[in-house]
């Protein structure tokens, strides 16, 4: 009987202790978030570009983790600051990816859509394969830790996910060409979706059930994942547009319901794709693009302002938290000296792979562009330099610890975290100097990039007159491309927009929806 009386006391004590530890952990995280936002504001206000906001958040995490190691309390603090990749993929990543698609500036983005798709899909594939092959060859020559070939390709896929948040914020502050901004931003948006699709495809190839699969089956499986996820995202986006058009929710006493439904649709898209074994990232990205283009105009004015502010808010919180945690985890991990060679050579190899991506894709894009629309060499160098690694690469590396054998996954995770820190701190801190050295500062006609995006200054839509090309064959290609672009724009204006939105009666309103990012008070990611 005594044992029965004592046992409940212990049962009650353990949850109370866990609850207290969880409270301390949340308090610590809130304090670090507050410090990151305040420090970021001070740095931005004083135009101190050598320590961008993402770098400041990373350093705060490094300092707290370092202090925990010095004080010999890392075990208890790690329990407080618990983090799982499931939490990242289910709660932190969806708002970040949705905000990327939702905040796109349509005119510069779709003007450069062919180049963006080339860099994000074909270029990411090149970078992944080149990185994987070089890492495998480095292992064979004993320059670095040896990994199986498929695992090298998995590492190549995850490390090819770029996250140039730091670079883009400095682009906005200093002012640069809108088309260069659109290329960097558009590539990073679609690049994440491509990288995770490649990673998951390679993970399936590595599984024991995939023995005997040929290259064609692998390509088909990848296309099924990517196209299926994209279709799910577009379908959910169009469904939301029809709902808000015909449900009559834009009246005063239903605006709360309107906002709630608008917030739930992106998560529905993400979870729908994940439930069917597809990529939620690809799905929610295209949901964001479609909902901004069609659904957003069906909202009331107050709901537009709320939706823009809400997703900008939670994506900023999520991104800041991820950078803090990356710094914290790097300081808390017990890193092995045997990984140093893998880290050093990986940095060199991803630089080579990034160059193969940017310069080969730029060459292909310039082949079909008129002379005044070609990507200049200084913009190509800026694209190469802006290939920071961030949240997506870190999350996939965290997942690889569970997907791969213990030593292999830990090596990839350690190398990835080191690469993220070095690229964010070194490349992010030197971006302003890089822009000045490449003489791309002021390409936006001496206006801040935010103003250029709002007024579309610096944006040059393609012109296809006979003087801009040489050779009849090239002229025909340009005319065909111009015709296809015009037909898509006409179809959007004459059929899609009238069907899915309430703004179809006035062409000026449609043009405003396409080109004016000030609708709803939203100015894109800052």
C-alpha cells in the first residue's frame, strides 16, 4: 500500500519538472528572438551591412550555445531547447515557403521566368550531380570522408538548396537591378522545392526496396513527385479563389471567418501533398503564387492587409528562430576533428558546382535572349556569389542523420552546419563589398530596390522588334516566344482572371493586381 501511495507522488513530480523545464526553454527562446529582432533593427537602422540580420541571429545562437558549454549545463539546456526536424517541416517551413510564393513581384518574375526555371530546376540538378560526383571522387582519393555514391548525391541535393535572405535584404537596401533581384529571388524560391524533391528521390533510390530500378524509373518518380505536388498546390489555390469569389465573405461581420479560411488554405495544401506522399514544399509554394495572383483580390481590404502582415510576421519569426537554432546547435554539438577535411573540401566543391550551375545556365539563357536582355557577366558573378546555404540545407541535413547510417549522417550534418555558418557570416557580411566591386550598386537607377519594385523602375519588358536580333532564324525564335508569352497573358486576362477573381471588369485593375505590390500594403520579403 505504501508503494502505491508513493508512486503517484513520483508520477506527479516528473510531469511538473518537465513542464518547468519546458517553460524555461520557451523563455530562453523568446529572449533570443527578442534580442535578434532588436539587434537586427539597430543594424539595419545604422546601415551596418557587415553583420546582416541572419548573421546576427546565428551569432546569438552560437554565443548562447558556447556559454552553455562553458558552464557545463549543456545537457539541461539542450532539453529546454529541444528541436526536431518534424517541427521544422510541419510548423516552421510552411509559412517561409508560402511567403516566398506569396511575396513574388509578378512582372519582374514572369519576365525572367524562363531564366528562373532554368537556374532553379536545370541548374540545381547540375549543381547536385556535380557536387555528388566530386564528393564521391574526393572520397575515393582519400581527400575526404568516403561515402557511397547515392549518399553523395543526397548530400549534393541538400547542399544545393540556396537561401539568400541576407543577400536579398542588402540588395534592397543598396539598390540594384530589378531583374537581378528577380533572378536571385526566383531561383531561391523554386530551388528549395527542387532540392527537396531530388533529396527524397535519392533517398527512395537508396532504400532496399529500390534495387534494380533504372535511371528512367528514377526520373519518372521525380517527375511524379514534382508535377503532382505542383498540381495539388495550383488546385488548392484555384479552389480558394472560387470560394472567396462566390461565398460572399467580404462583408464586415464575416471578415474574421474570411481571414481564418485564408490562413488555413496554405496549410491544407501542404498537408494534402504530404499525406499523398508528395512534396508539401512544392505544393505550398505554388499555392502561394496562385493565391496571391487570384485569391488575394477577392478579399476585403482589411483582410488583404491582415493576410499580408500575418504571413510576413510568421515567416520572419520562423526564419529568425531557425538561424538562432542553427547557431545554438553548432555550438552544442561535439564535432569530430575527422570531419574537418570533409568540411574544407566540401566548401571548395560546392563553389565549383555553383559555378557550373550559374555560368552554364546563363550561357543557355543568353543563347535565346535578345542582345539587350542578356545576363551580363557582372550579374552572373553576383548570382554565383549569392548562393548562401541556410534553413533548407540545415533541415535536410538534420533529416539525413535519421535517414543514413550513424557516421555518414553525422558527417553530412556537421559539414552542412559549418557550410551554413561560413556562407551566412562570410558571404552575407561581404555582400555590400561584393556589389560595389562588381559595380552593380545603383543598377536600379539610383533608387532603393523596394521603390524600384513598386514603381517597376529598372524593369525592362522584352521587346521583339526586328532590330534587336540578328539572323532570320533567331528572329523567328523570338517571335514565337513573344507570341506564346502574349497568348498566355491574353488567356490570363481574358479567361483565368475573369473566372477566378472579381476584378475582371476593369483592365486597369488587372494591371494593378499584376504589377503593383502595394495592394494590401505588402512590399515583399525584407
